[in-house]
C-alpha cells in the first residue's frame, strides 16, 4: 500500500473510510487547518499520493522534491493550482473532481442569478435598515427570469446542469463552447451560438469556462459593451477569466444592469471597489461548499488516486496521456 499526504484538514467521517487503504495518512488537525508550503516541502519526498486542499499550490520546486509521488489529487474540478505539464513530465498523475462538484456548483449559479435578477440581497439590506414592508409599487430595477434568455459560456458538465435548472425556470437557453454539444442541445432545447452572439442576445450571461492561458481576460471591457444594457453577468468559474476592473466599471457605469460572482481575479483578495457596488452579488468562492458535496468530492478524488495506484485509469484523470 501507499502513503498519503493531505495538505488540509478533512473530517474523520470522510477520511476514515480510507485508513485501511493506505499504509499511512498524514494531515493537519482541525485547529491547524492547512499545512504551509514549507511544511509540505519538508515531507513530500516520503509520500506516494498528495491530496491538495483549498487550492494548495503544487508547482515548481515542490514537484521537484516529490521524488516518489505517483498521484496528486485536487479537491475541485479546477486545477490551475497544479502545474499539470510539469507533473506529466515527472510521470505524476493529476486527479480532479468533475462529477461531484457539478450539481452543487450549478445550484449555486442559479441561486446567484436569482439573487441579482430579483434584488434579493438589496431588499434584505433595505428591510434591515427600514424595518418596514413599504415599497415602490412600479419599481423598475429587477427582472423576471421566466421567458428570458440565458447565455452560457462553457457547456461542459456544470454549464449543462445550469441549463437544465434554468429550463425549469422557463428560460430559453443559448450557449457557446469551442466544442459543439449537439446531444445536449437536443436534450434541453438549447441553441448553439458564437461567443459574440451569446453576449448580444442573452438577458443573463453565465460563465462556466475553464481557466486557461487562452481564456485569460476573455471577459473584458469590450465583452461587456457587447451585452445588453439590461443584462446580468454571472461568474462561478474562475476569477482570471474576467478583467475584474472592467466588471466594476461595467456595473458602476450601467454598461450592464448588474452582476453576481463567486470568483475573483486576485484571490484570496477581493478588490475594495467591487464591494462598494450595490448591484452586484458577491460570494467568497464557495460554489460547492456544502458538506455532502465536499464529502463526495474528497471521495471522488481519493478513489481516483487509488485507481491510478492499481493501474486502472480513472474517469477523473486530467493528464490522460500518462494512462493512454
């Protein structure tokens, strides 16, 4: 059996199932929460599997020191905290959690979309301040989602799950993805459009694109200018996909009606400017932060790592060339 090093604390009811599947499991206690990079660096040469929690960075010198590492698994579908190419060069398999993260993230996308489109948080702040139920009878700020068009950028598992849920709200679905998904189109009566056509025609634009070098700031000032002035932008993907200062300007200047985002360009920091805007809903990168979802993510990651150790290719292998 192999040795497992985990960079962050995991509850025993989640990790306990795996104690008889590894010779050794080392992780910080609940009070420590996370190991530092230096601490992991001092231990990593002794372990076969590394489990990265809370976007722990596995790159450069740390990979060089991982002399015996066979697998690195990441708690999340995104893996920009891991240098996949360097891992591939070092014959280290990279595992993520694409299935278990899907539904909770899609649910949260809908929650954010409904919160900004119907002014939920703004009404909450108003009621707390006035302690009255009085409101303007013909208040022109929010929109109904029924009958509106949702434009999805990135039509993978999460994008498609968002589409199914939005279809239940009575929305029309259009999408852009570099790879057209004709089977999914038929399933949910979604229409394929170009990137610009999605921007120009959607009442809500929801971003679910992976973060790659090519996608850096693909959402920018020019992007927002192509959207309807009455439209909303939602991002539950990755922060650097959007130019955060351009988002602030677009919302503040009325280029678009409003926005909701769970991710930020310079995480873990969030700009002061974005927090001052009333017509934007903010959350701290917690799209999948439901206990049952995080439990399933941990199990999906660890099961993938065990499959690699048993020389069976798992569904969640990122660098597929290593087990072609």
